[in-house]
C-alpha cells in the first residue's frame, strides 16, 4: 500500500513566519475499509510496507527562496477558495517514511554554499534574515498540526503548532527566540540552523477493527547538528552554526528521525484537545470575556434604567399635558416650561424628515445588512464546529458564499429605505448597492494582488480565481440584489407614527457635548472597549498565523458588540432629540460606525508594536488589507446603530399623543 502524505510550506513574509504544512493524506493503492472512519481518519490495515511521502507548499515567496529540500516530480493538490484567498499553497516535499517503521537520522538532502558565488550568498542571506525574524515551519499530518511541545513557567507544557527554521545569538551574547532552549547556542553574532527534526507519530488502534489505526497526535522536536559526514549522518556532535561574518564554503545536511507510538488514551474525536488546552491565552480569554460581560451588563442595566424611567416620565407628562391643554387654553400654558421639559416632543414634525444624501445612506444600510447576516451565520456555523481550524479555508469560503447569496436582503433594505427617504432614482440606487461597497473592496484587493504579483509571491491569487470571484459577483450577487430591490420598491413605503411638517424647524444652537462630532467620537468608545481584546487574538491569527479556535468567545463578543452599539447610539440619539436636533439618521450610523476608526487606530498600534514588517510592499499590503477590514467593520457597526435608533425613534413617537 502506497500512501501520499501532503504538506505545505507557508512563507508569510509580512509577519516573519514560515509555515510548513504537512497534511492531507491521500492514498494510492488499496485502502482498508473502515465503517467508523470520519473525515481523514484513515484506518491502516497491514502495518508493513506502508510508504509515506511528505509534500510541502508555500505562501508569499517560493520554497527555493530559502533553498530547503524540495522535489518537483509530484503534482500539488488543489486548494479551496478560502485557502486561495488566504494565500495557502501546497507543494511537494521529499520527506518519506513508512508507517510503524522507525527511522533514525535519515538524510533528506544536502545544500552546499560558496559565499564567493552571488547566488549562494543570496540564499544564505535570505536564510539568515528568516532566522533573524523568527520565521517558522508549520506542519500538518492528517490535518493535524505537528506540534513542538516544551515546558514553560509553572510546570506547564505549551504545544506550539510550529517551530523556527533557526535562531540567532546577538553580538552581546544574548540568545534570541528559540536559541534559549539549548545551552550550546552561545557563540556571539551567530545563527543556528534547525536542520534536523525528531518526529513522533501517536496513533490509536481502532476497536473492533483488525489491525486498524488512526493518527491522534503528531509531535516533533527541532535540533541542530553539524554532521561530520554529510553523506552518512549520525546526528551527533555540535550544532549547525553560521557566523554572521562567515565567508567560504558551507554544507548543510537536512535529516529527520521518525518513531511511532501507540496511545490508547487519546480518542480520534478529542485529538485536538492537547493543543487547545496548552494555549496560554485560554484563561486570559475567560477572564477578559467575563470582565467585559459584567461591565457591559452593568452599563446596559444603567442605560436601560435611565432610559425607561426618563421616557416613562416624559411620556406620562406629555399625555397629561395634552389632557390639560384640551381643557385649558393653550395660551395659559407657560411656554418656557414646555420648552424646557418637552424637548424631544417638539421635533415630532421633523424627526422623520428625509436625511441629506439619502441615496448613499440607503446603499450603506443595504451593504451593512448583507455583512451583518453574513457574519452572524458564519459565526453560528463556526460555533457548531462546522468551520473549525481542522477545516482549512472553510471559514473564508463560507463567508464569501454567504455574501454572494445575501444580495437579496441588501437590495431589499436599500430600496425600502431609499423609497422611505423620498428617492425616485431607483436604478441608480440598485446599481450603487451592487457595485459601490463591493467595488471598493475588490479594487483594494486587486491592487494588493498586483503588488503580490510584482513581488513574485506565490500568495498572489491566480487569474482564474479572480475571474471566478467576478463571476460569482456579477452572475449571482448582482441578480439577487436586483430581485431584492424589486420587492423593496414594490412594497409600500414605511409608515411613520407622526406626520412631517412642510417647513423644517430651526435647530437651536447646540452645546459642545450635543454637537454631532463629539457625540460620534464618544459613541464608538464603549463598543470598541468590548472587542479590543478579541481583536488582538484575531490580528494574531491573521498576521502572526496563530491558531484561532475560540469561536464561542467570538460569538459572545459579537452579541455584546451588537448590544453596546445599539444602546450607545440610542442614548446619544435621545440626548440630541432632547436638544431639539432631529438629524439623527446619519449621526446614528456614524456613531456606531466610528468604532471602525478605533479599530484602524488599534491596527496601526499593532503594526508598530507587535510586528516586524520590513519593506514598502509588505507595509502597503498590511494597511491595504486592514482598510478592507475597517470598511467592512464600519458598514457592519453603522447599520446596527441606525436600525437601533430607527426602532427607538419610531417607538417613542408612537406612544405619545400628537396633534
């Protein structure tokens, strides 16, 4: 039986991480039948003569850039849409071993360098740069990450789903990153290459199945050996070092060892547990989520109590005053008292006046509704486990497919509100809903892809994939948007509880705190305060390629964000109405949407404080993709604020008596 073990090397130059992905088992020959196997849980029949071939691939830069061992004779597997969008590529690799057959110090290849040759010197410089920036290999086997488990403080063990390609000891003799694990790494201004790996495959014998087995864990330990005999290595001696000022000839021999260990305690269904339990930020997540939840619930209670008590008194006074006015001549009612106490009722004839730039606002609301439903459904499926890290690329694939299929709600909402704003250019409204926001995102993405093409990166999206995305957009999303807009315009306009006066009411001079800009700036603080901790882990998963699996936490934060955006916008909207400022439509959208500005500021802080990105192209890529995320976040949060404020205004003006 001949088994192909696929792998990929992900070289992400932006954050300084190399990801060697070993995974996706494919079988050539006869695979033993197993009725209880799920997904990629292979049942191995005869344990003899099973030949495993390791494959590798890369992202952002070619594998030859680091001059690692490579093979060109095998065909690379295909990736799904999500993997292509994230830039994951899979290429063949020459690692080979047999199941249940122990391997000791088997050579893979030998790389020879001569610093007098420009090409060899360039390879060595590139390798040293990768070690200096702590580039890492990430491997997967049977869709399981190959982890490097080591002891940390308090006697706990941390399992890192990656290991560095090497490390560096500074000119002052201070070891950086992984150089602290070995006391032999002590030469100043020297690089140490991890050219050997000890791989341990843990498997579980399938019950009630003769000679069947499943992989339940894959662990490794990186080592550095300067092989005395490169052709026949024995993995002894000192480490493989490379002085920063080295010149001359150098040979680096890459080797590996493999052993198989039967583990009767780990079941296949729980094989990810040992990785997730070792994540150091799990406890931090629980603490931060509970702390944030308590604060938000407390503030929500305070806001709800103030709003309900105040509104209840206001409505009671208004209705009582209407009863008094019906018996007492209006001229005998003190005008100052009415002006002071009944601010928000005084603008009942203008509160539903169509806003300026109603076309643009309605288009933003349609796109925001589309994004809101997409995020909600994606997170819901992720919480159910359908989009776990084991399903690589599934999260992005699900989001893109949902966005394409949700064109109908976008067109319906945009058309419905545009009609309620008194708009008549329905064709322009539909076209802008179809192409404005998606066009901005696609243009940004296309420019970023051009930069990747120019840099010769394998992370650049192929032309065929771009055509496929355009086909999804024009052939599915646009027609669905037209269908939604058709029903939105066909439906009667939104009926408001009060009539709008023909002559606009003059807005009195506002204090500093009731002006639009201070209110908008203050409105985004509370929602951002609830999500910034999650933002840190999300940005780590994107730019530092750390595993993100806490979708339950993320869904809870999503709910908290919706609540806080709604309450903050309602509260500020009430204050502005009391100040007789009835321009609430754009202000409610921008108040919640300003959270995206805080997100952008945080992303800039993250760029300078957490990442080691060098080069103009990489910097442009970071901020280009960040702008896409900020725009999506702006539309998403702004739509939440508008709908919350729309519901609030409609509710309070429907329960008071108006002449």
